[in-house]
């Protein structure tokens, strides 16, 4: 009788042990069906701050290294070469733009954008020669230049330097002058107009921090040619162009 009681007790304890394991084991599996899941990769926040589209404002300044504009004076009887104009001068300006970023190969970024600008200053030159005893002076001046440029380029691997090229439309005021001096008598002619043109450049932009950057570029600008009439049968063909170095400071929003 005692042995039967012991067997019954041992069997009951084994039954309850198995039941407890099954119930609590099932609950644990239901609460955590995939215990081996890993956390998603985290993007470097410092790098991602530079990978968004952005607007910027900036100031510019530079100096024209000179261009070529052959000045000749056409008269009712003949055309006389006066000389080559070498347009030079300093300028300053303001600009605003937008740019976007796309990932490229080897850890670099492709940067593209549109920029508008306005530059003030005087880029000019004049040349003088003597024709049949008459002193002839011709001059050209470019000022107040409005521009729209498309810019694109690649950054270095750290994203701190952008190497870019740009091309765009420019419109500026062009003043063409001519004077004739023979003895005590002098005649002066002047014609002003606004002209379209184009520009191309190559340069680099260095990021100082998340907000500020500095730029430097070499640019070529050419305006459309035009026959300028001075009156009294005198005229010239005006084709101003110049090359310049431009430096700037940008603030990115």
C-alpha cells in the first residue's frame, strides 16, 4: 500500500513538471518569436548632414586678368586698326544658389546646382594710335553683370572639398567710346547698351564647417559682338571678353 502511494505521488509530480514546462515555454516563445534579430546599421550623422539639398548665400570679389577686343575705326572711306583692348579691373558681387547631392563612387559625392549672381565694378581698357596725323582713342567698359550659372562637380572622400565646373548665361552693360584729336580740335563719341553672353569656369569650394565655405575659381566671360555706330559715318565692331579670378564666401542654410 505504501509503495503504491509513493508511485502515485511521484507520477503526479512528474506530470505537473512536464505541464509547467510546456505552458511557460510556449509563452516565452510567443513573446519573443525571433530572439536573434540584430539592430539596423546606423548612418554616420556627421556625413549625412552634408548629404542634403541646401540653399546658400554668398559674397564674391575678384580681378579680371585681361581679355582681347580688337578695336578698329571704320570711316566712310576706310577702316583703320587702332589696337587691342586688354580689359582689366576689380569687381565685387553677391550670389544665391541651390545645390543637391547624389552619392558617387569611391565614397565621393556628385554635387549639382543652380546659382544666380550680380557683380559690380569696372572692367575696362582703352588704346590710342595715330592715323594720318589724327590721334585716335578707342575704349570699352563692362559693368553691372547679372549671371545664371549651372554648377556641378565631385567632392573628395571626406566631403570637405568640392571640385567643380560651371557654365551659364551673363548679361552686362557695355560702354564703347571713341575720340579723335587733331590739333586743338577734339571729337568724342560714346555708345552704351546691354548685351548677352556666356561664361565658363573651373574651381574648388572648401567647407570650413557645416555652415560656411570658401570658393576660388578661374572664369572666362564673353559677350556678343555688336557693330557700334558713333555717328558721322564712324563705327566699330565691339566684342568684349575677359578672364578673371574670383573668390567667395558662402553661408549654407
